C-alpha cells in the first residue's frame, strides 16, 4: 500500500534587517539586507525546496541543517525583503505541495523519498559542484532498502553518485543524489522505487 505523506513548514520567520552580528556569524553577503529562518518536518523535501527557490528568487542559502528526528532548519538571505519573501514562499510551496515522500505500510515505518530535478538550482550547483542545467535524482529510504534500491538504480540508469548518504544517517536512512540526463534520472527514480518496494513486499 503506497501513499504519499504530506510535509509541512513547522515555523517561519522573516528578519527584514540583518544585524552586523548575524552577518558575521552566518557569513551573509554585504549586499544582503534581509533573511528568513524556517523549519520543516521532513528533511528530504527541504533540500530540494531550497534549491528550487534559488532558481526562482534572488536568494542565497546561508545554512541548512538537519537534526535528530528528521526536522530540518534553513536560513536564506537576499538583497531585499521582497526577494526573501519570494524565496520563502517558493520553498514553502515546494515543501507542502511537491513532496516525494511515500509510505509503503500502514504503520508508516517503511517508505522512501524519491524525486528527480530536471535542472538544478544554485544551491545544488554550489554544494554538489555540478554545472548549471544538470539533472539529478534524489533517492532515500531505510538503510538496507536504500542500498539495495541504489544498486538497482545505478545498474538501470546511466547516472553517477553526486552525494552518498552513508548508512545509517542521523535519521536512520540511506541513499544518494545521482546525476545524469533527465531521462536517466527518471529511470533511476523508477528503479530505486522498484528495488525498495521489492524489499518491502
């Protein structure tokens, strides 16, 4: 039984004018005057959400950090309040409407997060060292299932690992971000999901 699990923004706050103390602590660009801090109840969707926001709004991802239990917090900044508001709205829309988080059982103890991005934004360009226009697939599940699914994905699609989440992670998951052509990333998502579902069922 596969069902989509909704993700939510837990808290969001806008800081219209950044103090010099914050600018130094978080290494915020001199021309950025505003910032926003927000958290979500699903770490996986947040990474994709902030990257998506960098494609649509004039913002920079200052910090993004997950904690034990799966909650995650991010800080973004921009030259103007309007830029940060737009970035926050784009990220929130992605989190609450485009999450690729699925449960495979009634208890919600087994599932996966799978998605592909046809064209990455500035965040992933910087953090993964990939070029503009690169496609990625985001593949995460429980530790054993994720490694089995990732093996299937690497064999089924012409993709390479950009970032490996070694098992077990702080939230007891595993997986990887892989990159290649858009069609290859789609195939990787399908193969990964099939592999995890095979383990589950």
